[in-house]
C-alpha cells in the first residue's frame, strides 16, 4: 500500500470497481431475509447539498451494515422530478423544464456516485417519465370508477407567483412553501381524492407505528384531528334552508347567540345578496382571501367579521341569531360554520364584546353563580347547567350526551365525528406535472380517458408561457381529442396536472420492479421487498408526504395490489445541517468564499468592510451559509465528508458545520492509514488472532479485549440507536490502544493480535468510510470486497474487564480515581475510597453521612 493516503485516487479506484462488478445490484432471493433501506428521493435541483450528503450517508451506513450482516439489501435511488421548482427555474433560465430536469439528474447522479453510496442504479426512476406516470394515471382511473375521486368548485389556496393551487399543508405562515410569496383564496374547479374516507384508519394506525418518532406520530394525529361532537341544524329565517354546524360542545347550545360563517362558505354571499350589507360583505370576503387563515395562525390576528343581514334560529331556544361572516371561522374545520357561545368560548366572547352581541351563561361553576354582565372572560371550565330548560342542574359533561341524544330524537341534529383532515385537492394549473386522464365533452360531460390511451403524454416540446401559466390549454396537439363515449371530435383533455405529491406517494413500490410494464409494479416483487424496513428523511415531510403515502398504500390494498397497510416500518427523521450566517452591511449575506479572515475578524472581499457573524441556522441558498460538497470532495474526499457528517452529531439532532471537525476527521483516517502501513509487512502473511484473550498477557491481552469490546459497542450503537457518533468514538479509543503496541517488538502473538485489531477497525468502519476500508482490506491480502465480508463478531470472554476504574466523588464532586480488580466487592471499594489520600483531604474531620457505591463504577461520599 502507498505510504500516504490519497483519497481522490482511492475513491476513484473503488467507485470504478463497484460499478464494473455491479456489487450493489440485487434481486429477490427467498433464501435470504430482505432489508429495504430507503432515503426520501431528491428533487433534481441541480446540485446535491450538505443536507443530501448527511441524509444519504446515514442511509448508506445502515444499508452496508445490514448487507454485512447477511441481509439481502434493497437500496435504490431516483428522482422526484415533476413540480413547480423545475418549471420556475426553467422560466428563470430561459430553458425547458424537461431539459433542465434531465441535465440536473445527470449532474446529481454523478455527485451521488462520487460519494460512494451503495445504490442499485438499475432501479433508478424519474417520476417525469411516461413509464412512471402512466401507472398513476391508471390508478386515478381506477379510483374514479370507485368514487374515490371527484371534481368540485371550491375555494383553494392560490399562489399568484407560481400560478397554481396549493394544498393546506403547502401553505406556511400564509406563504407558498416553494416560492415564499403570499397565498390567497381563489374559487376554482378542482379534482379531489377522498383521503377523508380513510381518516379513522389512518388515525388508528398511528398507534401501530412503534418504529416512528413520537413527534411525527403526534403531528399526524393533530393533522387528522378527530373530534367527537354533534351536528346541529339551524334553520335560516324566512328560508327553507338551514345552516349545519359541527360542535364539540352541544351542552352550550342554549347559550348560542350568534352564528359565524367562514368567508368562503357558499351561503355568505347568498345571504347578503339584496341587503344593505351586500357590498360590505363582498369587500370583507375579498379582503379575507388575501389573509393566511388556518388553524395554525388563528390566534395571531384580531377577530373581525361582518353581519350578513340574515338570521338563523336556535333550534332549542327559538332565539333569532344574527349571522356573521368572520375571519376565525374556517372551512377547513367542521362545516365552515361556528355556533358562537360567547359565555363559554374566549374567541366568541371577544367577538361579542367587540360587536355588542348578547352573552348568556349556560354552564356555571358548582360553587358559585356567574353574571354575564360582570364577566371579563369566558368561563370554559366544567360545571352545572343553567338557563338550559329541562337540562338545568345537570353536570355539563353528562349534558353533552343527553342534549346530543335529544337533538337526534327531534330530528334537528345527531351525534357525529369530525376530522380536521380534508380531501386532497390534487389539481395543479401548471405544465410540468402528470396530466390528469379525464376528457371534457359538451355532450357527455366529463368522462375518463380509455385505459388503452394511457399514458396521456405530457408534451415535452411545449413552449412555456411567461408568468408561469400552463401552455396545455392553448396547445391544440394536446388539448383536442375525441370523446370515447359519443365520438365527439371537439372534446378536450383536462389541462390540470397532478400534485407532485401523487408521484411520491407510491415510488417506493415502483422501486421493487422499476421495469415492469404490465402494471404499477410486479406484485411478487412487492410482496418480497415491501414494506420499507427503514425510511429516512426530514421531519418537514411528517404531514405532507408521509400521510399521503400511508393513504395511497391503503388504496392499493383495497384494490388488492398490496398486502399491507403501512408502507414504512421504521422512520428516522434526521436533523438539519446548520452553519452560522455571515453578512456584509453593504453586500448582504456572503458565501464562505466571499469573505476573508484575519486574526479574529472577518472582512468582505468586495468592499473590505468588517462582516457580521450571525446565528447558526439551517444551511440555505438564500442566506448563503452553505458549503458545496464538491469543494469537500476535492480537498478531503468523500470518506472524510461522510465521517464528519456521522461523527459531529447523532442523526436525529441538528449538525453544526465545523471546518475543524472536517479536518479532524481527515486526520483520524490518516492516523489509521499510517498505523496500518507501519504494521503491514509484519501482519500481511499472519492470520488474525482468534483465541481467548485470557491466553494473552499484558498490553496484547488488553488490546485484544478492547477490540472485542469495541466490536460490541459499534454493533449496538448502529443496531439499536443509529448513534454513529459514539460508534466512531469507540473506534478512536481502540486506535489509541493500538498505538500502544510497538511494531518492532518480537512477541509471538503481537502480529496476530494487531492484525485482528486492524481488521476489526476496517470492518467496523467499512459502512462509514467504504473506499478507505476497501483499500486497506485489499492491502491485507483479501481478494473480495469488504462489503461481502461478514460483520465482525465478538467473544463474550473478551468483554470481561480485568480491572475496573472507580470514580470517587465527595458531595457529588469528582475528587479521585483508582483501579481495582474486577471481582472486588463493594465493601472493599468503600474502604479503598476512604483511604485515598486525595479523598481524605476533602473529608477532613467532617462526619460521613453515607457512602453510595454505584455498579462498581462510582463512589459518592456524602459529608
């Protein structure tokens, strides 16, 4: 082996070997237990960033580790290639989304290969290719046949910048999750998938995902948002219509004094039409369309509303209730109508006070009365029913069921369940997406495209229209078609495309048989590989992608295509990669290469001014606190980059970028390289020591035991917790022990023990730094890849310590350390601690209250 570690040469050599030998290609093998490891596939943005590097390195370590344990490992990669970012970037760069996307895929694939990731590239997919979206069009038609899909006109979240609809989950603080521009409400015809049909099951199975983080389970439960309550009908005065309201508090119905409708509620404009309130209501509705009004932001703005000019009737009291449209009433919750009870809801109380509306107390504390005139806030606690007719005197919790039952008996309401979850609107008014396979015929209405016409191809030669508007509605070659029912030659295709989250809701199944042409996937392959054993990705996908994927899997199960309900057995949500921001007063945020450092200060290269070092934040292009992985590959190599990403923090925690940490990782690999080189002549022709460590003596015995202990530590840290940082730390400790053995000594067993230690280090590090370890493994004389070598095992007798390190505290503070034999009893350890000279100085003449011995590791003396 070369005396000096040259990462670029080593990595190029082994990447070529892996590709030529097809080492990472797999197929179904019933004789071997499978392990499906998957990281969330990337959007082809043009370059991989450090977030990608960390995410995929974590996955690659697990994939390689499992393969060495004997599993048949599926580890695929592909591209979430449709969507607005590609289209927006293409417009900005005056190119075509298809050209831009495919070029970026080529670039990113090359970058991922240079990182040494063990992907089976034969299974690569890109969701923008017809052979992929053909089958989601097929599934759409199947769902349409089963009434799982419908079209309706509704208010939607609209981004003017992106010229498209956004799902509720894609609106963040009133802004588009992609472009960051304001979102408004707009009424459009949209296609919806009935995800709400599965709400109960999706919620129930949240408690059957033990391999998922608690925070993700909680986020999913909250988004599904199950509420038990009653649906109540309020007749509209002078009308045959009624307003349907869902409430979790039917016990407060006698205290309902006004009604609030969401500005998007279909009755709002109808009720105000022809009244003196009509224009005010219209103005209010239009103004609300520009506000971010979601459950998440409900408490962030002042409650306001407008009287519609109409009244409804309280079905139990007969009271006339003015109907308002209010900004705190949301179409995404319940029915979009709020039965307002100001005495017992703080939001309603504030609104009533602001607009001078009646407040009626119907629940009072058990120990006192409440006068509405004197109330300064709503009473929201439990209590006794008052002003509630025949229900007076009941505990309000009991009245919940009794009033709901009474409403059902009288035909004016019923007990029911409401979910916050809404059906998934998948229509997007953009070009770069999978066409929705429906046809508009003036004679037959809207009809499905024939299966034999699939895939409905997206024309990749279409010219984009400035401003983002889709060209499909004006592209006759796409638009014009024949009605499959009546033969009308003037029928038109649907010009909306599917939300890109449709593609990512089943791609993990497609990986099982990416070249299958007779369906979405080969069921035999899916039965073997699925579900995914370990899924890895960001917690930002906890609601969107993960919920939609769980839903789609249930749909596939109902069609008999899969045998399972849950697609991902275990989920790891990795932390973000963070770095301090650097900004210039004149030039704004600066990239690392745009400033110089002198002593303790940093200066802008453009103007020479002293820069401002900001807080540590998630790496982002907008704040320029990014590190280009290509720079790291050129300077340090892929293995050092991988090592740093794993050593700097546990996977679930944020990783703070540190240049010194990268250099430290590079030095560590060089230490191993130099140690191996110094011993290579001595150990190349020697078998590794495989005996009982107790047959050895002195430093060799200690090293052999340390090696066995390290193997166990690394195995447990990877297997149980994915704590690669502590696994690497254990290997660093072992390396320190190895440096204590002199290569020039002539003890008979020294070469064998050192070979055992070096091979163990190589094997334990091989999933983490694969190129580096392949090179050392070959240098030791092995002719097969280190990846094909079984994971190292340890001997139980090698785990037994001869000596124990005892730490001594006095009143909880460290005062001394000493070693004792492993079989020393607690009483002897106590005496040794009290006799220690350093300990005696801190005890002095003070009386000893107690002595605590903890697991032969620590003694705490309390004085």
